[in-house]
C-alpha cells in the first residue's frame, strides 16, 4: 500500500482536461511518445510511456486527464510539461484515463 497523503497535498495537484492533438515517436526511446495537448488556453508538449499500449491514431482526439502543474522535466532529452494519468487494468495493459462526455479543454478536476 502506498503512503497516505493529506487532502491538502492532493489539493496541490492541478488536474485538468486536455485533448491529444498529435502523437509522435520519441527519437531516443522505444516506449515513449511525444504528445501535443490542447489545454484550452495553451498548447503543451508532454512525454508519455504509452507506446507499448496504444498506436498514435488511437490516442489522437481523446480527452485525457493531466497533471498541469508539474515542473518541466527532460525525458530522454525531450522536455515534458505535464503528465497524463493512466491506470493498469490488472492484465498487463495500461489504459488512458479519459472522460465519457466532451468537456471544455482546460476544465479543472475537483
């Protein structure tokens, strides 16, 4: 079991809805994609380890949940400005967390 956190710690996360606009292969990593996402008021680049689970065309257009207030990080030489949320289905596949109805990009999750 993971360490428990306080509600105040969770409130620090800026969870937002974004739409995946482009998905490109990472030039220096076999399991990473470089995604362009639309956060409503801005476009960002994030790096995600989804290549073993999704083809690019399966991801484009999906509305996903992202952590928008992480410090930028370089992953294998490419800058990532956020993190998408995904879940392990218990059968060895990772699933994107998506929304079931269209929501405005940039909408905050509370």
